[in-house]
């Protein structure tokens, strides 16, 4: 499933049906689930898009599903929809990182605007994740020595000093460095530093 | 200025009381068996504050000089006046300060401390007073103890008769006192007891007959609490004094009469206070119960509203989405008729689902009814407002019920219609309390409306309902109160309508608000349900 999908989880069949019809007509791919359990058992790591989630459901409720997704590190943005204007639930949902909290009956314009925002956020997160993955893939191809050289180069150590520390000749350092730059696809020292930094930032 | 007038009034009353109670004096100190002025002084300080103590000194000096005419130099008069002032101001300070005496005078605790302080204060006053004049050479040594005893008992009687009387009947408290046939009989019984004891020759020798005086006192205390008992004590005392004055009762019996007065007063006060504090407790409990009922009813209404919102929002949400989808389908270049028809069908189903929710709710309310019982209108009105009387009194509002005798009994679900009455009266109390109206009165009247219905109206002297609110006054969530839910009148309306009655705002009523509702009367032959 590569295109972004709107996942609808609500125990009220007409609500599910009408939402998926409306969003389908608006050009979104949708996928409905009658319960939180159904969604969890079907959920795939590569799914992306956003989740329209009812709070009050028989069985696992919306807030519990949110916690499950957080602990499984599934980064789908969640838009809560509820027939109860329950402040406490809204607060809990938003504190746990919900994208938004909407009340039924849904205002369609508001719903669509919220979905657009959530999908943008999802796409951005997905891009970030892809970039990180790419850099990590490149780094995985380095030998242990090349990795050592990269760490010292990014710390700003001169070749001579690196050679002394590793007990090899400055010329050999030059060779390792050139191979490392090639594998990392970095054309200059600043570019290399940026790659390493972005990795560190995203892994925090 | 007001304070000065107050003190002047006190001075005049003090000297006057001293003068009228100048009976059977133990000369030359003029110690009288019934001495109300110290009671007046103590009540004066308790009610108007300790800072008024100089008035006590002046009053005592005036009385010593002009009423009692004591043959001693001024220095002794001044010393004795100062001693009296110190003792009674001290007593007042002790009560108001560390003993936290409440001048509302409604608890047995306050009564007990008051009696203890009165006994001690009067004893100290007696010791100081008699000692000063013994020093002046006016009291023969063999009369010393006797004088102290007479002074002490005389002052104690004066205090325990006058102070409770004034505290309980101060003019700034509202007095709901109605003179009824029973009150007349009670007053007559006091007089009868006095006549039996003092009027009939053959009872003179039997002290046993004194006990007769306790009977009317107990009766009055049981019926009217501390308010009644303080008045009864005063009446009995006055009667005793009058009897002694006119009947020429043996002078040797004065100390006996004093002790009788003391016993009567203390008994009456404790009994009256016990009755009053218990009634207070009962009405407080009743009021709390009423508050709780009300809170629960509204909590139930709140829960209901929340559940209703959920039940209605589901179909409404689906309905909105379906209709929006229909709009989108119609804007497409090639209209998919099957999908459009199907979607519209689904929208219709959702609208129907919302309708069913409303229908179920109405059935629920109908199902809550009706346990009708026959009851007289007067009883219904009295019991309906009983839990609110305390609240009304607290806001200084009087509630009057006017109900003609000839009205037939009504046949209603009592809990439900009491809720209606309760709501209306509660609103009236709030309206008057918030508006600070000068006239503070709620009038509940019942009248015949037709052959099979009576009309009950609740009118108040509040600000009235603003004309722009009047049309939707019975709609839910319409409220003029800050903490109101706006459900009271809406619920009242559905309860009245469940009885096939009507509730309306009397727009012709000027000078406040008047709500009326009709109630079916009991028809002996037909089955109404």
C-alpha cells in the first residue's frame, strides 16, 4: 500500500459507511474497521496516511488504541471523532499527540482541512524517515576503519593527527577517507557533516 | 448619633426597670428580690458590643442616686457602680470572647455557658456590692451573708429572665408569631395556675401547689421552643410579683419565691432550648435532603442530556456525511444514479434513526409516570414548600398560602407535582433574594379552574420575567440565573403535562412574577387514569 490511506475506526456502521463514501468521492483511499481490535490485527508497519478514530467504542476504546500505536511506534496521525464533547478525553488525546479532535456531527469542511493537514504531516514524517533510512544504509556499507576515519574527520581532526592516533600513515588515511566519502555520497566535508548531523537529530 | 440614641434609650429603660422592680427592698441597700436591670445591661452589651460599657456605669450611678436613694457618700456610690459595671462587662466579654457565645441563642451549649457566666458574674457583683456598703457601715455584720444571697439570687433571676428574652426577640430578627387559640389557652393556663396558688385561701399552706406553675410552662416550651418559653417565664414572673404585691403573701416567703422563680426560669429555658435546637436540626436536615434531591434530579437530567447527545449525534453525523456525498455525486460529470439513490436512501434511514431516539426518550418520560393518589390541596401545598421554609426565612421572605376550604381534593403523582411546586417557589426565592426587593413575599394560592381542575399559582415580589425572555421561558436551557441549568421550568412543564394539566406565566400580574399550573381534581366515580 504505497498511496496514503484514511483509516476509519468507528463502531457505528452508518458513520463508517458515510465517511468512506464521502472521502472516496473526495479522492482519498479509505479503509474502514468496525473496532480497534480489527484495526490493530490488520495494521502493517508500512501503512501511512491518517486515522479517523472514534473514542467511545465497545471493547478497546480510541484512547487505548492510540496508546497501542504509540508503543508499537506506528506513526499514523490520529484525528479523533466523538459524539461526546468530553473535555477530559480531548485533553488526554491531544497530550498523547493526537493530530486533532473533532465533534460529531462532523463539519465536512473542517474534517477535510484536518485530514489535509494530517496527511501533510504524515508525508513529511515519511520523507524524513526515508532520508534517515538512506543515510543509515550508506553508513552500513562502511568498513570499521572507514567508520573510525569518518568519526574523526567529522570532529575536525587533521589527517596527520588521525594517522598518529590510528597508527597508520597519513597517505593510508587519505585512501580510507576518499573511499568513505564515495560510499557516503558526500562531495565535500560540510556535506558529510550535514548527513551525520541529520541522522543524529532524527534518531533522538 | 444612632449609637447615642441607643445608649440613651438603654439608660432610660434601665432606670425605669430599676424603679418598677423596686419591690420588697431589703433596706437600706434596696436589694430587691427581682432585679431586671443587670439583665438589660448584659443583653445591651451582647447585642450592641462591648464598647458600650460606659453606658453601664452611668446607668448604675443614676439608679443608685435617684431610685435607690442610698444614704452613703458619693464615693461609695461611684465605687459600687464601678464594681457592678466591671462584673457585668466582664461577663459579657467572657461570653463574646473565649466562650464564643452566639447571640442568636439557639443551642444548649450557649444556654449552659450563659447560665454559668450569669451565676458567677452575679455572685461576684453581689460580693463586691455588699462588701463596699458593709465598709460604708450600711450593712450590719449579721446581715452580711443574707444580703449577699438576696442580691445574688435577685440579679440572677433578672438576668436569666431578661437576657434570653431580649436575645430571642430582638427586633431585627423576623418573628413569625401568630396568635392562635392555643396561645390564648396557654396564657390563660398560666393565669389559672397563679390563681389556684395565690387566689384560693386553702392552698396557701401547701408549697406543693407551686408545682402547678411548671405545667403551663412545659406546655408552652414544648410547643413554641425558646421563643415561647422566654415569654412564658416573663409572664409567670410578673404574675408571681403581682400576686405577692396584691395578695400580701407572707414576706418571709420572699426567698422561697425567689428560688421558685429561679427553678421555673432554668427549667423553662432548658426545655425551650432543647425543643428549639432540635427543631432547627430537623429543618436543617430537611433542607439538606431537599438540596440533595434537587442536585440528584439535575444530575440525572445532565446524564440524560449527555446520553441523548451521543445517541443523536451518531445518526446526525452519518446523515450530514451522506448528504454531503450526495452533493458531490451530483456535481460529477457523469451522474451515478444507483449510487446517488442508494446514498439518499441511507440518509433517510439515518434521519429515521434520529427520530427513533427522540421517540424512545419521550416514551421514557411517559413511563416514569404516574402513581396518583388523592390528597387535599392544603396538605399538598404545605408539604411541598416545607423543605424551602428555612431557605425563605434566611432570605427574610415570608410565604403565604391562601386556599379556600371548599376546594376538592386533587389526584396526582405527589412527588412529581411537588417537584413542580418546589421549582416555582425555589425560583421565586432566588428572584427576590437577588433583586433585594423591599417587599419580600411569596403568595401561593389555589382556586377552582373548572369542574375537574384546580389552579395553583405562585406569585412573588421579585423583578418579574423580562418580556423578551417570556416566549421561551419554558424551553430547556433558558435561564436568567448565573448557576441555573435552565431545566427547572422545562421539567416542570413536562411533569404538569403528564398530568394533562397546563403551566403558564400570568402576564397580567404586575409587581413580580406569577406562575400558574392546573391540576386534575379527584372525581369519585370515574376512573381518570
